[in-house]
């Protein structure tokens, strides 16, 4: 069993933005990541656990792709001047996630995965929501977007 802290991000601790669908998508993502985190913390290297973590990672990726696509659509629709910067951050984050998933599939290194899930991703996610998503939602609302 890993001696790892649990993910501290949850619906109560991340900042809310001005658009409900974005908040709801963030909350859904946190549920997926927290489930993955629980499975990482309980990991004993059984075949079933390897398979479960692999499935959790695919679920996360399957949620993240449309998450970013929907935000990118919103930015394009509302003419956000920082679209290039925000969408590039999505691209980099998605590439990093895919790399982590591939590394897991290649070698099942739980410590490396735990570092990403418990440290790297929450730091990025909180900063991204607090800056890029906050600004995007505010701009969209100011420019007539309604939920």
C-alpha cells in the first residue's frame, strides 16, 4: 500500500467559475480522479487492481477529451482573445495525461502514477481553473453567453 496523501481537490475546494456546465464538468472530473486516487492508495499489484487502474485512467481520458473540446468550442464561439493560450494549455495537459497513461500501461509504475495523480495534476488543475477557466467564463458571460 502506498503511503500517499489523498487528493485534496473536491467540489468544495476548487474555485467556481461563472458558467454552470464548466463547474459541473470540473466536479465530474474530480469524482473520477478521486476514485482513481483511492485505487492507487489501496494498490497491492494484483491483476485486478492493475486492470481497475487502467480502466480508471481510460475513464479519465474519456472525460477529459470532451471536457477540453467543449471549453475550446465556448472560447471560439465567444471570440475569446486568449483562445490560443488556453487551448494550447489543454493540448499540453492532454498530451501529458496520455503520456502518463502510456507509461502506466508499459510498466505499471504506481509511484510515478501516484506522483502525477496526487501532486502534478491537482496543482495544474487548480491553477488552470483559477486562471484560464475563470477568465474564459467571465469573458463568455460578459459577451452574452447564457447557460
